C-alpha cells in the first residue's frame, strides 16, 4: 500500500511521524512523507520517500513573526495572531503541495496535530483510506482542558469540553475563508460549515503517539482513537558521538542537559546567560544544545559543553536532568530517559506538558519563559539533581515507557482500520 503522511511544524512534530513511517514501511507499505523542505535530508536519511512543501519552517520561526509567536506566552490572542501571520501567507501553497503529494496514494495519514483540513478531504476526493495522527491530545475530551488553552482553571468536565470547542473555533475561523476558497478552487468542493468539520473528524480513526503512563487515555475518546505509546525514532546506526563530548561526559558527574529546540527567542543571549548563571549557582555541569538558536554565544569550559545537535536517546540517559521547553517530543524524550525534567514553557501546548511533568512527580514546578531567572532555574536544577524521590519516580516512569512499542501498536491499529474500511 502506498501511504502518504502529511506533516508540518518543528522537528518535534516531524520526527515521530518519521518513526511511524519507518514502522509502516517495515510492515511492507511504501511510505512518502510530505513536509517542509528543510527536513528533506532528515526524512531521506531514514529511508522514506520525501515530497517537499515549499516553506522553510526554521526560517519562519527565526523571523520576526515566528519569534513574536514564541513570545506570546499565555496570551491566547497574541498566539492566534502569531499563527495567522506565520501560517496564513503560506496556507494555500501548503494545501497545493499536500494535495500533489497525495496523488497516486492508497491511503493518507494526516499528521497535522488536529488541523481540520488538508487530509481527510483529499482521501474523500481520491477514494482512499484515511487516518489522523497526532502527538498532541487536541481531540475533544472532558478529561482535560485543551492543551492550547492558557488558563489552568480546574472547573470540571464541562469546562474542559468548552475549552476544546473554543480553541477549535479560534483556529477554524482564522482560516475558514482561505480554506473554503482553496477547496472550491482546487478540489471543487463545497464550503465547510461555519462550525467547521470537527464533528465529522470525531468519526474518523485517529492515532495518538502518547504514552498512557504519562497521560491516560480518556474514556470518551472511544474505539476510533488509539493511544499507542510514543513513536520514538532510534539514532542512525552510523552515528558516532564526537570524542570531545565523550571526554566531557567522562570527566565529572552527570551533567544537566539544556535544550530549547526550535524556540528562537528574541532574547536568546539573555536566556543563555541565565542558563549559564543557573548552572554556576547550582554547582552543576551542563551540556547546552544550541538547536535553532534558542541558545547562543557559549564558551566551553570544564563545566559547560555546547553542541548543535545530538540524539536525545543517546545523551539523556547519561544526564542528571534535562531542561527543555515542554514540547511534546522533548517531554517524551525526557520521560523515556528516566531523568527529571525542568520545563520552561514558552507558548502553545508547552505549559500543559510542564504541568503534567510536575503532576507525575518527575520534575519541579515549571518556570514560564517570562518568569525565568537564574535563581529560579538554579533552584529547580538543584532539586532535580538531588531529590531522590523525584529521581526514583522518573526512573520508574522511564522503565515503563521503554517497555512500550508505540510504533508497532500504531501500525497494527492502522492496518485494522484500513481492513475495516
């Protein structure tokens, strides 16, 4: 079966879908992954066909609009405006590219984390199988508020469901006219209703690459939603760590890893100084992963090592703790490694994961980006590195997650749903 997987977003959004694609390919399917062009080398290196979406997400996030969106914090209006400014101008081109990628496919998997267009309508037009896929639990439920909802109010199940409806409508109304015009011009389809297609999407199969040990599956998701466990991508077999990194790890106690992934903050230099000061105040060694520019201008020393990128599955088990932004992928990696996570959420669903880490007892209270200081971060580092109960809970959680095979379960569910169709 020829399967096209649609993906968009940061490395943390795309990487789990590469792992899912590898699992499907190992099961005998042919998999093409359509995503932003700056991921071409990454996708092809893992053996999947690639179709380019003509946008560079790293460049988008590094621009003024992208950095402004990251800086929106808990301000939902600023977040919505930021999404509109970054995604709006490229939305029609994304639709065109995704549609072209799906030609001659036997099945389509929309890995767009709950986006209610670009996927299921392609499957309808082509008469092929469809399945959604996500690593963020945006599906309607009474069990928790929508992860994009900025307010941590505990007002019960009806309130939780209401937040999902509100977030859905904020996103849909922002792009409704553009999407409906694109549907008419490109697919000759009628416009979607004012309320959007969410009711229809609830009746389609959906895969969630989430561990039930971190977030139990809610009862109201039903049998069409399968929570499989995380979709982890193993390090390439030919990857070798640089010698100076091996020497740094061997030269002292386990360090704290710091990585803010794709968070290109306007004040990266300030964040870097804050992190370095916190390491000094807490007496901890650190490995700083510079990524897309969230950290910069780092001088190496006996206590600090800087590197552009390194596989988390190799590095994190050798660390005392990890400081990250609370993205779904970084949270999953920290939990699997069995070490405490210190979450510094910037925006969107990141506060949700920070609260979840704390509730599980595998990390201290999250520190929102706007409240980040050297003293707060040093206190959290000291707690993560010395709290034996927290370390034990983290190690136990990591052991349970490593026993899961989320990709295998996802492949089994997908093939079962296709056979039903």
